[in-house]
């Protein structure tokens, strides 16, 4: 238990760990104030017994002393409880918030290969369910367990001041209670792991169902997919119920032991009084202490089973944070250097499958390079390696003659703008989506970029213009409109190197003219690397690189490659036939 608590506190950042430690210190003071109730009761009972047994007058001073101690105890308990709750709540929720931000920042600098279908559900689960658990359940569970231990310890310490024999009985009961509690935490270990597994699987299945809803409906497999989703939800429900039912017997045994410890204290106190070895006043106080100890023990014990869940939650978050980052520190980019981009005998494998195999090329500054080739040949992977989305396994990529690994990551990324085939826009205003890379850019600059990207006209026609909030992923816009907004975003960044990954592949004829004009505006006086399947987008390139099976199969200008009568020539011929085909 203490190891789990230690790991949780270490997981918290320094500022919030300090808040938890402060809450624990205040908790000790709170327990002291709660234990003072025993002294208040002892004063009152001693006065009453002395009055009845020895004829000592029961004065108002006794009442006022007892009331004063009780009032002091109550006031101190209220104040410390308030401050303790505030510190622990703030520490818990701020830890969850900060860890979400830390995970997001960490994800910026890990290889893109980490982001796949399997990791998406895990990342989503950690940043939502897991962080919510730590912010909500963990905050209460950790502090209630700690407070229960502190209260029990101080009550037993107070009992020692009255009678060491009763204190030993209380200590024995507390020890047996904790022994059962250890068994409960150990028994839920496998169930906690199972709960985490099905919860992650549930998030993944929900994301898969929502993201693929168009295909599900188009192929009329709604019922099947819904059945799969319902099955994982039912499995999650059964696991949660199983975990609760598994804890109930242990919780009952704990409760019985706590009650038996109280009964044992009562019986022993009465026995010691009857045989003349304990004062009647002390006996009465011990009877009251038995109830207080029972409450304190149950308060800490009932939540201790959640510590195993918290332990797994911390491990899940740390698993993401422990994914090795790419080296991000280095030199700043020299603004006046010639930005030639080169690859020297680079190779890259993903899951032991070689994707790029010994490629060398040079892309001069302000030139246009087209990359073509069969699907799955490694075109997109090559572009990702050039921009350092991944690190190469061997060889090196250089920018301005320096290995890109030697650059500061943010400084390196400032040199690249990307326009992908599948555009992602955020659930925000159109203006904020355009100024994504420059959040403080004035509206005039946003409109200027939109005009260059040929999207000012359709944006102005929207009900709220640039303040129109678009759906997540840009769901409320057409493909061509999303593409032009992404180009406006790239224009705003004004990076010297532009990577176009089949940016015009799925554009309808109505949008093609505007989109091509936007691309021309974006690529003016820039270094352009394009993956394209359209003849008119590649034939005027300064160089064309044909990638096949991770290698450069052909390289040269359009006319040179056509004379080779190889892969490129066949590719162009098939495209011409496809364009000329009519109904």
C-alpha cells in the first residue's frame, strides 16, 4: 500500500506533490483535533462520576472545560478539514490536467510510428478515463486511506495515555484489519488489470465504430458492428461488477473485524473495571473510543481496494511518458543558410518490415521534386523521414549540410509545411484553424492567407464568416474546402519547404481550378516535394523520383524518364488512358 502511495506522489509534479504533502500534514493536525474529543468526553465523564461516587460538586467549570475542549476540537477539525480537502482536491485535479498536457507535449516528439490503430485507443483511454480517475477517484481514495490510517493511529495513541492494555487490544485489531486489507488489494490485482484492458478495448471499439460509421452504413453491416460494440460494453460491465462483487466479501470481513475489535475493547474495559484495575471514568472513555476507532478503520479500509486501480492508472500514463522521444534539443537553424535537403543511403524498417532501403537523393533549395511510384512503395514514408517524423535506422538526412538530428526539433519543423491528402481541421473557428501555427496572427493576415488559398469567397458566404465553428475534422466542409483551408494554414506558416502528399488526389473538378491556384500560391519561391498521381502536377518538376519497393527505381526529368520506357513511362501511359476513358 505504501509503495503504491509513494508511486502516486512521485507521479505528481513537484508543485502538486507539495499540495498533497501539505494536505497530509494538515490531516495529521485534523486527526489530532478529532482525537481531542476523547479528552473532552473524559473530562465530562470524570466530573459526573466524581460527583456521583465521591460527592465532589459538579461545577460549571467542568462543563465549560469540556465544552471548551470540544469546541476547540470541532472548530479545529472544521478548519483543517476544509483546508485539507481544498489542497488535496486542487492537487489531484491539477495533476490530472498537467499530466494531460505533459502527455500531449510528449506525443509531439515521439516517432510517428507509435501512432497506429492500436495505440489510438490506449492514448484516448489514458487521456480521458485514466486522468479522470486520477483527478477524481484517486484524490479521494488516497487521502481517505491516509486519513483513516492517521485517525486510527492517533486514537490508539490516545488510548495508550489511558490504559496500555486496551491500547494493545486496539493495536491487535488494527493489525488484523490491515492484514485482511492486504489480501483484498492483492486479490483485485488481476481484476484491476482486466478492468483496465477491457476499458481500453471499449474506448478503441467506440472510436472505431464512430470513425467508420460511413462504411458501416454503406455496406449494411450496422447490426454486426453494433453487436461487436455491445459485446465489449457488456464485457466491460461484467468486469466492473465482478470486481465490485469480489471486494464485497473482504469489505464485510473488514467490517466484522473492526466491530469485533470494538466489542473486544468494550468487554476488556468492563472486565478491567469490575476487577478493580480500571477507573470507571476510563472505562466509559474506552467504550466511546471503541466506536471512534471502528469508524476510523472502516474509513481507510473501504477505499484501499481502489489503490490497485490507481497503481495501474499511474503505470498506464507512465507507459506513454516512457516511450522514447526523438532527440529534440540541438542547434537553431541559420536563417541565411542554403536549405538543400539531402538523404544519404537512408534505410528504415517498421515492425521489422523494411520500407526504405538505401535511398540517396538531393533536393536543391527552391526546386520542385515529384515522388511517384506504385502504392506501398515507400513514397509517404520517405517524405516523413525527410521531415523527421521518424528517425532513419541508418544513413542520414541533412538540411543545409547538417544532420537533421542535430537541429532543435521546433527549429527544424519551422522549415516545413505540409498539405496532406486527408486534411484534419479542429473543432474551432475557421480563423483559428488558419492561424493554427501562429495563434496571435491578426485577422488581416488570416484573410490575406485565405485569399491566396482561394477560400476567402466561400468562407465569407458562411453565416458567421471566419468565426464559423466547423465540426471536428472539418466534417461540415467539403473535401476541396478543407484542402484549401489547410493550404491557407500552410501559407500562414510561410515555411521554406513544402511537402504535398497527394494533396490534389481526391478533388472534384469544380474545386480543382481553385485548389491548383492555391497550391501555386503556396509553392511560389519554395522548395517543393510532392507525392502526386496526376501528370500535369509532375511533368514540370525539376526532378522526378520513382520509388519502388523502398528503392529509387528511376530518377530524372519527365522527358528523360519517358525515354527509359520503364515504370514512370508505364505510369504516365496508364494515366493518359484513364483520363481519355469516357462513358
